[in-house]
C-alpha cells in the first residue's frame, strides 16, 4: 500500500468507523453466531498476491462485524465497560504511526517524558496523594501497564523482592552472595499474598507468577461483601501460627462482582498491630471504580491512600474514556519497582541511563518494548477537559441510580442484594421462601430464587436485545447491570429494565 492508497483507504476506514458507531445502538448486542462460524468464511491459506483494500474492508463488514459482541452498544451492560472515544482512537493512530517501543528514555524521549507528565496529570485528576507523583519526596510515580492483571502481577513481584531483601538483610546476609541466593528461596517459600474472596483473580494469579502462596479473606453479604478488619486479622493470625510470612495485601476499590469497597481504614489499622504486619505491601486495585475519583464528591476516598498504601492501579479503559489498553499504576516509591525489575545487559546500556537521571520504563514493568499509550490519554484529557470527564462519571452514576430506583420500585418482583453504586446494580428475583432485609444485608439463601435469577439472565442474554452478566455472591445468584457505557442514555436504561421485567414475568408465569 503506497501513501496515496493509504490516504484513500484510511478515509474510507474512518467513514466506516463513524458509521459503525452510529449504527451500534441498533445492532443486536450479542452476535447470533455459533462457535467456529468464522473458519468457513476465510480462505484456508493466506493470499499469494496482494488484495485491494476495498475487498479487505468489505470482509470486515460481512465477516467480522457479525461475530462481534458490541461492547460499545448502550445495551451492553455486562462485566464492566470497555470504553472508546474518538480522541483515544486518534491517539492510537499516532501511536501506531510512530511505533517507537520506548523501553529506555533514549529510545524515544517524547514517549517517556509524555508518560511521566501524563501520569502526574492523572494522579492529580484522581486526587491521589502527592506521594504517587513523580515529583514527590518519596520517589513515587505512575506507569502505564498493559492491563490491571499485569499491574498487579508486577507489584506482587516487587513486593516479594522487597520483603525477601528486608528479611535477608536482617539475617546479616549480603546481597549478591551465594548464601543470600540460597536463603532467598527458603524465605520465599514461606511468603503469602493475601486478598479477599471478592478480589479479582489477578491477585491470585500474581501470587502464582511470584511463586508464593495465596490466602483469601472471607467476605459476607451482611458486610456488603467488603473485606473487614476482623476477618483480615483472622487470616494474618493463622499465617503467623503456620509459620508463614504475609508480604502483600490487595484491597479493592470496586470489586468485580458487586463493586464493593474494602474497609481501607479498618484494614490499615489491623496492619499496624504487629511490626511484621506493618511490612506488608498494601496495594489498592481500583480497576473500575477508580475512575469515579475524577469527580470531586468521591475524592475523599483517595485520602485513605496517603498513608499505609504502597501502590494503586485503575483502568482508564474501563470507565474513563480512553480505549483499551490504558491501565495506570502508581507507586509510592519507584525504587521498589526498579530494584526488583532492573536487569541491564550491555546492549541496553547508554550514557543517559547510566547517569540515572532519566526514567527507563522497562524497569517498571515486565515487558521491554512498550506502546506510546500516553498520547491517547493526553488527547482524551485535553479533548474532554477534567470537567467533561467528571460530567461523564456523574451522568453514568446517575443512570445507575435510576436503574436501582426502578428495581426498588418493583419490590414485588426483585430485591437488592448489595448496595448499588458506581453505576452497578446487583439484584435478584425476590425470594418468596424467607424474608430478606436489604437494610441489614440479610438476603435469604434460596435455591428457587437462585434458579429463577439464573434462568432470567440466560433468557434475556439469549435473546440478545441487551446483555448483562450474572454471578454468585455468598451463595446468592444475582443479576448485575452496569450503566457506565459512554453511549448510555436514560431510554436504554429504562428499556433494559423493561426487558428484564417482561422476561421475569414470563418466567414466573411459566413456573406457576
Ligand atoms: N481488577 C478488577 C476489580 C476488575 O474488575 C478487573 C476486570 O474486570 C481486573 C482487575 C482485571 O482487569 P484487566 O482485564 O485489565 O486485567
């Protein structure tokens, strides 16, 4: 493809992209295809001769779009959203154009410096405590990772290295000696990463990658599925009894199942009870709900991170208008990351890195090469302004409140299972077996209500008009409806509720 052909093709692709966004609300949100649908539509072998762009683009229309789940549809209310906006698409275009895998500052100073500046902007936008900025006295800073899972695994590895080093130095061993190396693996075998049973599975995966144990803290509906101090203490004490060393704790701001918020202050107070517990690396996973911090009324939550929190991550690509991938990770002390991950063979050395005056982001993450993702974040923040971003968060939280209100108004059919919030409503078919009590969090365990809730969810999704997910919390099967999509509008929220009501009435009638 030469430059003129590229211009024609790119204009046509952009027209098609805009048309796609215009048409997305009318499309069936879940595709009506069976597994294996694509193979018969694509030639068995790659073409020997070049093909025209028009032909390729037509195949996107006829073969790819029919097999897409339309995450951008306002009728997509499942999982958490994966948003995209026009300025972030423009950022991707420039990033692809420059394709500069800036692992060292020298590999593209603009990429590195823009990332540092934009991460400081994001830290300020989210009102994170000063310690998480690159200019802080604690040597903090932010880095863009591929995903929250990558961010969490990276942090857990850094936490393991920090704790092992502390323990070995306390034993009088010297880093780099054979004795240190041997003892390192004895100590590592006793390390335990901790998180609640509602924490995203990436924490357990991070412990697996770090080669350490993992223990979960139980949560209960009567505590709104939040991790509490007493339940954390139980796990820490059990670790002590078993001769194990807790080294990392993931607290969640907005769990995947119900968007619950762990009790940060209470948990941090427990960690202060013993000197060994004070050494535990505390990480806040705010992958979804962290976006709400852009709005002033939620920023009080970030005050809890000023002390006793080592790191924080959130995904701008879920709810904050930047497309996948834009997972931001902030650390209180970047040396904790670089001490763990800096391996510098001669071919990566250069005078700037050797002077130690520049940032080489390869030492802040697992991968070496990295995309220029700061650009799209910069474009989005500038195009919306912080006020535009706040407005988006407030509008979508408002839609969540609207949906929760609709659920409450039909208390003959449904009951709330956890506190709604941050655009998520978690509810189920009303239990007729036993009395539930929303205010006290007492939700009756009821297999009939579980089966009905599951059946309604499956039926609605099978019909494809709207898409939401169901899950099980503390033995209760629930529907979870999220209203945080950039295309969300009141009419779609009301329509989703009507679809669920109609299907529920149909299922209940059949059952009689
Ligand atoms: N943490 C939480 C709270 C999540 O909800 C999710 C995904 O939904 C993740 C982590 C993992 O995100 P990623 O896909 O970026 O790895």
